[in-house]
C-alpha cells in the first residue's frame, strides 16, 4: 500500500473505532455524526469519503464486531477434540461474546432495527451462523449429532439468539449462567 492508502485506512479505522465506542455506550439513535467526528478527530468530508451515511458506518461497526466474534468462536471451537465439543465450546464463546454490554447493545438491540431484518440476518448468516453450520455439519458427519445439519443449526442459532436477549433482561444477573447451563443440557440431549 502507498502512503495515501495507508492514511485512508487509518482514517477509516479511526471512524469505525470511535463510532463503535459511541454506539455501544449511547446507542445508534442517540449518537450523532458530530460526536463521531469529534471522537475520531476527523472532518465530515473524511466520514463521507468512507461511508455514505451514519447507517453505513454502523454496518461497518457491526461487520467489525462480527469479525471479532468469529475469531473468538473459532479459537474456542478449534481447541476441542471433536466436532460436537467444538460446537458446544463455540456456542458458549458466542454467548459470552454477545453478553458483553457493548456487543449486545450494537448487535442485538440496535442492529436489527438499524440495518433491517434482512441485512442483519444476512450478516449473521455470513459470520456466526456460517461457523455454526460448519460445526454442526462436522458433528453430524462424525455421528455425535443426529439430524439434518441446516435444521439443527437453525434451531441452535434461534435458541442462542433469543437466549441472549432474554439473559440481558434478567434482573437477578444470573441469566447468562442459566442460559449456558440450559444450552449445555439441550446439547447433551441432542
């Protein structure tokens, strides 16, 4: 890369990092572009050079978070001895990642409405769900899960996504622990 390309990448990275922090803290609706510009230390022209609008910047933040999540899931899943244990470990890592207040605010609470259900779902399918589908397919192939892989993956994904929303609303602070215990029990029965 040349100097100009390096500078452009650095500016884009600053914008995404600043927006990520503000969206996580204040939510999409309460975060204005002026606050993002001030936090990133860039001009409005720099913002619109890289992103069509605030929603496009928010989508880039979501992509960034999904990429980080994929790395966490893969690390935990790959450390296991068999595909079934990899699915369980990856899903538990997914729950821990989404339970973080900053991630939950952006990916679970704001993203479906800001990006729209179809775009949010497509992003999920390209990232976390793709890894889940791969792991479930491998577990079915090794004989540790029985059933049609896509159906199993959809059921597991639905349980995890809804479970994260439920756990976030739990008033006693034990929602995530109960969700993880319930998930392990469910997987043992599969």
